[in-house]
């Protein structure tokens, strides 16, 4: 590290659009390496702190604040292999999301093309039977109904829920989408599209939107990894 330019808390705060208290919090959390102190106790920062701050913020865009903080703390602790392992784990998790999205896309396209299958019994299935059939808890079906995703009819007299073939198909779709991290507001138009003459347009749009989110995260992670690489090299050069 050849640049010994002294910086104040306010200088770093202005650089990143933060408050001076946030800068102090970052140092206390290990996101910034320990700062020097003046005789009167004021923090004195240097080029390494500026780079650490920019690296953390670049990492945070793709890896999230928790992982980003863990990565830079590991670098400051001298554990570069540990920092890189955290980066590897985040990329592996993103890859698994892509694999899951691809599998969900294929499964959902198949479900969207299928006609609802006849169910045992003429009167429909009760909630416990549907839960066992598709592999979820009854509480999940109740939550999905409360969110407006499922609309089973009620049995006269007992008021028990009764699920028709189309309701079971919709429940399968919700289960698959939820396992792929879709929110209720993203699932609702998918179901609405399928209920309108079996349209799969909303389904394909939802899958495409999720793919765009993953692509944006990949780009942000690449940028963060580049910033980390430069910072590690700077730190390892030494004073």
C-alpha cells in the first residue's frame, strides 16, 4: 500500500453517501480495518479504508450485505482462502437456483399443458387428501387459499373444503413455484393465465422474469468479485 493519504470519517461517508455514524459502525463490524486515532481520539482513515468500503459495497450488490461483510472481514483477518470459499459458496448457490429454475420451467410447462386429471370420488378431495397427494402440509394449502391462489368450493352443510381436479392442478403449480422462490404476487398472474383458456403466457413471463433477476445477480457478483480481487492484491502488497 503506497498511498498514505489521510481521510476523515466524513470523507469516507461522502464517498459512499453514508453518515459518519455508519462509517464508525462499519469499522466496529470489521467491514473496515481498524482505523488509527489522533491524540484527541478522532479516527484517521487511509487509502486501505477507502478501498475496503468500495469493495464491500460492490460485493453487497451481488452477494447481499451478510455475505459481503463476512468476505471482507475474512480478508481483514488474513483469511483470504476463507473469503474465497464464501464467494464460491454464493456462486454455487446461484447455480443451484438456475438449475432449479430450469427444472421448474420444464415441470410447469408440462403441468400447464395437461388437462386436470380425474380424481378418486365424484365429490372432490378434502384438504388432507390434497396435501398428501401433492406433498405439502394442510397449513400451506390454507395459506395459499388466504392469499387468493386457491379457491376450493365448500361442501354444503359441513363447509369442508372440496378440491376439484383444476384446484389440485393449481395447488401443484403453486407448490412448484414456491419451491423456486416465487412470491405470491408473481404466482397469481400465472394461475390467472392458466385459468383463461389454459394460457401459459403468464407462466412463461414469470419464468423469464426470474431468469432476468438471476442474470442481474450474476453480473453484480462478477463486478463484486473483480473488486474483491483488486482489494486482496492491494492488501497483500503490504505497506
